[in-house]
C-alpha cells in the first residue's frame, strides 16, 4: 500500500502514535480501532460491561458511560413484566 495514502487515512481517522485504548492502555492501530463517543478501543477490547462479550458498532447500547449487549441491557434495565394471572372462574 502507498505509505502516503495509508498515512492520510490514519490522520483522517484521528489515529496516530499517541492513540491509546481506553481498556488495555496499549496503542491502537488504524485497522483495529473503534471510536465510540470520542473513546478509543481495540476491536477486541470493546466488550459488554456485564457479560464481557465483544461488541460491534451499532449492536450495543450505552447507559451512563457503560456499554452493553442487547441481552444484558434488557436484563438490567428493561421494565419488569407485572400483571394479573388469568385463571378460570
């Protein structure tokens, strides 16, 4: 790959030598970067705060700065089902 093109893509994405993953504190390369609300992650470090499964962009839910998979978010925050039992009269 042309180094000038690669450098330009890295600069446009806001990724350079000083970009550190917010989870593991290691440098994040261009191909392995996920940026969510200004926070930088490695793809494998972007995990559900509850079950630790790896998340993908667009398939996660953020609540109070924590990231959840749909299953864990619903388990923790979805309204509980209350109702009346239906029985025979």
